[in-house]
């Protein structure tokens, strides 16, 4: 199988402590691939390493070309974007100004479509610090999408959202993948979102690959249950 974005044997150590070891993932266009696991499993570390934010071990490929170590800015220019657990918005800028600033830096993009899809039209002229947290999350997602990325690495986009806001976020993620043919890697603790939008799940435990498969096949997998909740005996 040919993947748009492929990561092989990704690893990371901190002062001799192994945070991540030999984790490999491939992303397909138009599909959301979930990366899940209990706290401390290494999910965010994986995104940090493959996005170039943090140095680590392993190789990263985009369209079968190795891009290991090129750095976040170069990756963004290639069409690989990411979000963070904490929003990257500017509190004192209006939503419109933030989108225009991001669009200028990314060389343009479908900001009008993003505003419409994410329902941000009513708050375009409002400073980010004045809108709700749920709306701030949507602005953060919009900023990651400016420039028409082909790969999107999302680190807990539904964190802190209400159940209603999380459900809406899930709809947006589905549309992003399918409508714009984006390959999405989703790190998320909200299992309702994960099982709704992900076609494939990779499960980590203690920084290592545990299992991969379709969500329906993993929902009651004993190894996954044990990783989250301890022994199933």
C-alpha cells in the first residue's frame, strides 16, 4: 500500500527514559487515522517528532520522499500542517485578522470555505479572547487548514469541549478528510469522536506500538482494554 505520509520506527528518549520506541504509521488521503492510548503513551511525543518540533529517531516520508528533519516551517510549505493541545491563536486579534495573517504566510488558501464550514462568520470581526472556548478551538483548526494542507496532524482538537461541541468537531473532521481529500492523524481522548471519524486506529502503550485496526475491531480488544484499565482478569 502506498501512503501519502509515512513514519517509520519513530522514537524519542528524554534523559535515558524511553518515551517512544519504533512506532510506524502510514496515512492515506481522505482518511482520518486515530492515534490513541492512555496518558503517557507517547501520542503527543509522536506528533512532535514527526512534525519536526522535537528531534528524535526514525524516518518520515511524504509522497515516498524522505523529509526527516526538515523542520516545521519546511513541512508546512510542503503541505503538512499540525495543531497543538493548546490553541495557537492570538487573543487580541480578530478572527478575520488571524485568518488573513495565516493565509499570507501560507501563500493563500480557501479561507472563505473554512469560515463557512466551521461556522465562524458571525465572529469574524471579534477578538479571539472574546469568543467562546469552543469557537477558539474552531479558529485554531481553521488556522491549521489555511494553505490547503494535504496532511493534517491534530493533537486533541476536542479537548475541553462539551459533548455537543465535540460532536460538531467530529462532523468537521469528517468533512475535512473527505471533502478536501486530506490525510488526517488524530490524537484524541474523546472516544466518541475517535470511533465516529476514524477509519483506522493505532494504539500506543508506554511509548510502544500495541495494535492497529478498524475501530469496530478494537473496541473490545482485550489488549486495548488492559492498556487503558489494567488487567482484564
